[in-house]
C-alpha cells in the first residue's frame, strides 16, 4: 500500500475512532485527523513488529483496518489524557 493509501486509511481510521470516542478534543478536526494518520502508521508498525502480522498490500484488508483503528484509538486516548478531553 502506498503512502497515499496510508494517509486515506489514517483519515478514515481517525474518523472511526472519533465515532467510537465522541467528545470535543483539544485539537479539533485537524488534530483528530493527524492522530488518525499517526495511529494508522503506529497500528501497522505494532502489528508487524509484535504480533507477527505484517501489513498486507491490499487496502481492504480487515487486519490492516483493525490495526489502524486501534492505533488511532490508543493515540486519541493518550492525547485526551495529556491535553484534556474538552475545550473551554
């Protein structure tokens, strides 16, 4: 999968993570998108490194999507813990 594919996957994974964990984030939509993209890369790397499940070349692989969404969720939770979960 190309870098553009990972960016699109990260964008969608960030959106799905936002649907799973609703609320107002300190970074807004742009921050959530960046977290989703970083989470897709993190999830793919962790999957390949520790679970012995390398990332497939296809865009519509369930394990790739799962690892991207979980990575985005982990980063979103960490982001909320560090910077708070609401904008005042």
